[in-house]
């Protein structure tokens, strides 16, 4: 039986992203890794509700030569050790690579689904950029956008918008409960 899943973007959703010009950059090392407020509690609520948690993250600074794959993997390992995360799927490409895994393409979500037998029709993705939401919809799941000055919300149509991960999780759990009640009533 497929597992219920919540996909999570990493930088700006789970951990602090650092403003840099018109965008943000990820932490460059484990020393810069800082979980955002409410993240451990919010992920625990999702896990307790029966969801597995999978991180899907674009890390183009590796292709750009600004970051090493090893540093990204060390950050991912630290997060996985501190949070109830089943797995982390990372794209190390840049736009010019035209890969199938870089969001807004759905490749990371589809790879995770194949590996872990995930239930895409009931899945949600929590992200902080338009590309997260487009990837979610292309893969066949719902997208919750955490509003930031860098989201470019006008480029997507999220199923819900939230100020932070706690708000996103509240909406997901309320939505899932309503849907379960309507299935039971039918």
C-alpha cells in the first residue's frame, strides 16, 4: 500500500536561507545551518498523523561552483539526524543542464515516489518558491506556498498560502481530516 507523504523544500522552509540580492542562498556549511522556528514541532505533527517526510531540494550552487556536493550532503545528513525525515532528494544541476530533476520539473518527487512507494494523489508539497508549487502540481499533488519576498507567487497557483511551516501544517492536517470525514460519510 502506498505511503502518505509530505514533500518539503529545504532552504527557506526547514532552515534559514540567506538573502542575497534578489534571491536567497542556502547555508554553505553545517555551521550555518539554522532550523526555522516551529520546524521540529510541525514535522512531528505530520509524522504523528501518519505521513512520511521527504525533502526535495534544488542545490544549483554545486553546478555553479559556489558550493560542494559534500557540504550539501553534510547539511542534509545533519537535518535527517535532527528531524523525522525519511529521505532527501537533491538536484545539483543548474537551469542550463536541462535535467528532469530540477524543480519546477517533477523529477525529484517522482524519483522519491518510485523509491518509497508514495501516494502522490494524497501528497502535499510545502515550498517557498513558485517552482516548488509547479513541481507539486506537475507530479499530481498539492502545493502549499510559504510566502516570502522571494516566492514569486504570481508565477504559480498554490492550493494554499501560509506565513510559515506551522500554518502550512495546520492547513494540511485540517484538509486531510475533512477529506477523510467525507470519504467515511460516503
